[in-house]
């Protein structure tokens, strides 16, 4: 699938089975903005024969839950109206859930439908050295670039679905408190260096930590009224190593687990 972007066009409508309807706006500075109804957008430099090509993107580090890969470039030759791989000058991703990731040589810009936006340097390693707090969708996408955090991870704010499939280890604590999350999934996480705390999340209904075996201090899942306590107990029993106190209480005690 491809679309031509012409300098003389101020606003055109793009339609496809993947992105429909999206629009392309001429910023009158040599760039165009591709905007879609979910709030995602990308800005790309363009020429008179600039082309956009898009392909499906599976779940992974670019889009945690999959999406659309967007490739931009100029038809430099042969002039066939088709964006060849060698003509691609920049790549972006419109992710399910309303986030767009635009890749440049050394940076990524993540923009999400909740209005959050971050511009980051592409990591040279998969280890984040320092603490990290997630309060919006863009920060969640950023954290998912890493498999190890040398520090703590806090999750708060308005992210409705917390999915971090790439995260394997946190050297300090994991603290999920007063978030609006309905589901929390970190199925690659194996190790938490100090406390594991999920508390006072009024909307959370499921936890999925399929690989977690080691919590080096407190295991506390408390005050989550919709979260089945039997599910929390199942998570606790899979731990092979924990060093501190255990507090599993004030969750949903009436739910039945398989």
C-alpha cells in the first residue's frame, strides 16, 4: 500500500484498511503531518515525489500490541511511483492504542492519543541506568525499549492497559499505585530487586507476571477491589525466592479463578 504526497496539496485524505481516514497536512516548511483519528500523528520531510508505504507491524519493541509500520521517502529512481526499500528515508509506527513512534537516525519521537509526547535517544544498550516513572502512554512505550532497569519502576496515572512484554529485571522496586490501569502484563519479568507493590488501583482486574520467580523484599498486593485475590495468590505461589513480608489483602475475594 502506498500514497503520494504532493507539495502543492495543502490537505488531502488518505484511506486504507489499516488507517482510515487519515489526513496529510502541508506544514509549509518542507514537512508534512500525517494525522489519524486515534490522535496519532507523524511529521515527515518530503519532496515533490515523496511516497508513503505502510505495512502491518506485529507486537514487539516498536509497538507493544502491534500496529502499522509507516515508511517515507522520495521516488529517486526508477521513477515508478513505488517506494523501494533503498528509497526509505525515515520510518514510523502507528501503534494500536493510539501511539505513534517515528524513528530517525539517533532519536525516536513517541506521540500518543492522550496528548503525551516524548523524544528520546535510541539506546545503545537494553539496560536503563536510573529510576523510571510511567504516568502516560508515551512513557510506557519508552520503557518497553529496555529489558533491564538499574533502578526502580513506578507506574501511576492514566494508562489503562500496562503492557511491558520486554522487561526482564528491575534492580530496585516495582511500585504500581493509584493508577487507572485495568490490566497489568509483564510476562517476561523474572526479578525484582526489592519490593513488589501493587496497591490502591481501583480499576485493575488482572495481573499477568508469568515469569516472575524472585522478589527480594516485600510482596504486597493490597487494596485493589476488582482484582481477584485468588489470582494474586497464584502469582505468590510461583515465586521461588522472596526475602521480606507478604501482604495480600483487601482485593476481590469473591472472584473465582481457574
